[in-house]
């Protein structure tokens, strides 16, 4: 089993030591840029994604011609919050697990991809093609890094592997999200004469009831790999004073999408709910003010795609475990590559169920297994 003296563990330990919460990714970006240079990439550069925050891009060519594989994961993590039993920025082993912020989401997956590429560079026998290694900022907030990355001329490929926790399996899909900000506008009045006004809070409550109806309706939708979609009102703001009928109220709705659902159709449904609210409260207005930036829509690569077939076969050969299509209920940056027409799979150690929580951990066996799977898949795609 992997131990604390192994090169992979020490790489991950160094990555975890960086406090790369939102807006603080610069030091780890520089470290990975230098690491890519040391491990023998042909071309290494940084791409500014946000002011002062850079993505990492590195290219390595083998042989002549061949396919191109992009690898990608993110450098940022969510804040550790309270409840940690260990220092969240010091990767420590307890039993068969390594504890640390990002050990699973997603420095563990990124470390495995990085070290797998290093192995391929050190032992290039039978490899023909190109690896484009990338690491991005801001995945946990708005995916600004990935949105910028896919516009770079070096980030062109036939396949992509995204590093996120999949318990070392090959995932072929993930859910997405859409978050409208709904505004209800009524008419203010003195609270002693409510009939003279239109309460924007009552309008918002009615709209919330329509969301509950929609939640029951979409429960009938089931994606075979990623499960059911969901919808919830997650934020509400309204009212100016305790004795005034409010004339404005805002709601934020969180809509989780499964692959196959169309963003345009979901947006049209929100418009319909706004119209129904206006009909219920004549003289009031309800509308979608704007959509919050999210990681993006759902994404999927067909199980019959050559990438999936090759990745499944390579993973099975590396681990002896049967691969079947499955997906993640959370969002990932996979959708940005799929949106550019690049078939993509997701591979990584650990489980999403411990991500973003205190005492986040990754199984040491999972790190070792994922690195083997990553290397096997890359070699099979560049055979």
C-alpha cells in the first residue's frame, strides 16, 4: 500500500499544504508549473483566468502524429470550516486514510493525473501522441478557470480526462445546475390597509409553492447514471419594515439538471411560473432578473464512444474490476470540454460524500489505484 514516503503521497502532501481557497490559487499554480517543467513537459505556460490567478497548461509530445489527450482538474478548494481533528492543510495518515483539505476534491485526483503523466514520460515505450496537462482555478465558485482554459489554442484534443472523486472508476456523466434570481414586484401600502397593496412576499410564497409542484413533477425523471434532478428555493430577500406591505421580494432557485435536460426548456419553464404568479396577483410583476453563474450544465459521453470503451478496457486491465457506466450527482468541469466537442470521462480517488466536509480524506489504496487507472487509460488512448 502507498505510504508517506512515496513520491505520489509527497506530491499530494505538498499540494494540500497550499491554502488554495477561492482567490488564493497563485502559489499552487506556480508550484505545478514548476513541477510540470521538472517532470519533462515540452512546453509549459500559465494562462491568466482571473486577475492574478493562472491556469497551468503543459504539453508533451510522443512519437509522430497520434491522438491528443487532455487531462484536467482544479487547484482550488472550499474553506475548511470548523470541526477538523487535524490541520486541514497538512496531509496526515491515520490508518488506511490520508486526511487533508482537497485530498478528495480535487487535489487527490489532480495529483494522480500529474504523477501518471510523469510515469508515462519516464517510460514512454509504445506511446504515440500528445498529452495536454491542465490545472485550473475557480472551479468551486464559477468555473472561470475552465471557461477560459477551453479557449486557449493549446487546449485542443481528441479526448479528455477530468479528475474528480469517482472511487477510481471511470465516470461518463455528471449533473449540472441552473440558478435563476426571481424578482416579485408588488405595491407597497400601510400594513393596516393590506388590501391597498400587493405583497411581494405573498407573491414569492406563491411562486415557492409552484416550485414545490414542479419538484414533485420532475421526480419522475430518472437518469440511469446520475439519478434524479431536483429543485429548491435556497434564498429569499424581502421587506423594508414591519409595518409596510413589501413591494419587492427576491428568490434564488437551485435547479439541478441531469444529462438530457435542455437548459432552454428549463428557462422557459421559469418564465411560465412567473406568468402564473402574475395571473394570481393582478397588478404585480414576476420575472427572472438574471441567472447566477454556476459550474455549468449537465454533461455525458455515450457509453459506446471509443473513449469510453477504451477507458473501460484499460481500467479493467489495471484493476481487474468490471467497469459500468455511472455518473456524479454533483457538477464538474467536464461540461466545458464536452461543450467544445471533446469526449470526456471523469476519474479520481475518493468519494464525493466526504468532499467539502471537515476531516475530508482519501483512502491510500484509492490514490494508488487511480494513478494506475489514469496511466493505463492515457497509454491506451495514445497506443
